[in-house]
């Protein structure tokens, strides 16, 4: 440990040493304990003629050490600047049965997880949370900047949930509002094939009311594909094969909430550009970096030593003369 940068945060504490000087003055006036204790009591508490002087010295040193601790000795280190996230993001994965469609290789859902990985790689200090939704929403990860954990949790989403039918974007919005309730900047990125909604009036109203901007990354082809399950190809109640296609009407939700809409691409740069758009939307609200003090506190050393000395002094008074 280097003491080159040693300093005291509460240097005024040393004024307390005036009291210690007063204690020495009292000591010089009172040569022994005769004025404080009876002879019978002195006989019981003092061992040898020098015990009182030793204990007085121990208490004195302990007092000085406590004053030093009160003055907060520290080793000065350079402060560290920690950037605050300019934005808090929630990422929502559509896990309705249509996301198992393989018109996008390998499937829409697996493609979404791969794009999420690219999204995380293009973030810096943003905090991110993840949810999955169908007819209701499921929490995957709370808001965090632990990107490695986020990748792991999303990669290992239980695919059994994908059997859920229907997609409720409103449920995703409600979960986003709950997770970001203390944030003035609310952004929701949705990986979806567009759901089967014909209009998004309720969703837009809710998002505006709670200041949520929605950014949609659409994953599906206009031609569409079939939904395969372990029981075969999904059919409607009339026995017709269900063909699920891209529902581009969801762009109304994005544009109506001051968000953005992007259709899938095999390009490695599309997510990078998508994130750039999102960051620009919140550029004016970016927070400044905070400065964290990294000084090394040393007060516990003098406190520990003072307690040891006090214990030794008190144990000396408790002994009895043989």
C-alpha cells in the first residue's frame, strides 16, 4: 500500500485533540487515583504501582487513533467517469405459432434471436431488458447492462412457449411500461411477423399515453409460409392450410408512436442502422457521465487498533491483586 497520496477527508476532526490535551492537564494535576477511589477500591483494581500509568497511556493512544479515524484518512485515486445509459430499451419477441414458419431461414423466431445478438453487439452503455409475448407476455430478463447474460437468456428461450396462439402487442406494451416505469425514455423494439391484427388503434393510444416509442423489426415474407408442428401442417377450422404472411400494417404502430419500422434483411448492417435511428430519436435526452470516487478508505485501521488497546486497558482494571 502506497501512502504518497494520503490525505484526510475530515481534517477538522483533529480539533478534538484539544480534549486530549485537556486530559493530560488533568493527569498532571491528579498524580494518583486517591481522589477518585477509596483505598479499599484501589486495592482491588490496581495491580502494581505502574498499572494506572500504563492504562492511561493505552486509553490516550486509543483516543488519538479514534480521532484519526474520524478524520477519514484516504489514499487519493483518480476518479473514474462512468457513462450513463442514454436510453433504456425493452426488446420483445413475438412467440406466437406463426414465428415457427420457415419462410425466413432457419425460422422467423431463430432469425429474430440472431438479430438480437447483432443488436447487443451494436450497443454501448444502454440498459436492455427482454420479454416474450403471445396472447400474454413473459419476462426473459429485467433491465440490465450485462450483455453476456442477456445473450445467454435469449439464446436459451424455451421454445415450448412458441406453441402459444395469437399475438398481443398490447401485452408487450404493458410489460414495457411496467419495466420502465421510472424511466422518462421508453423504447420498445419488437421482433415480429406483424401479428394478425388489422389495426393498432388501442396499441398506439396506450403507447402515446405512457410515452413509449415502438421500433418494429418485421420478420416474414410477403409470400408467406405454412406453420409446421409435430402433428403436421396447421389448418383452419375448414380444413384449409393456414398460410402466414408478413403483416406490414404493424408499421402504423411504429410511425404512430414516433418509432421506426424495418423489414428483415440478411445484411449484417441493418441492425446497426436500426440502432442508429433509435439513438438519434433520443439524442437530445442523453445523460452526462457520472464521476465515481475511487479513493481507498483507511479509517478502519485506526479504529481496529484503538478497540484492541481499549480492550487491553479495560482488562487490566478487571484483574485483582494476588
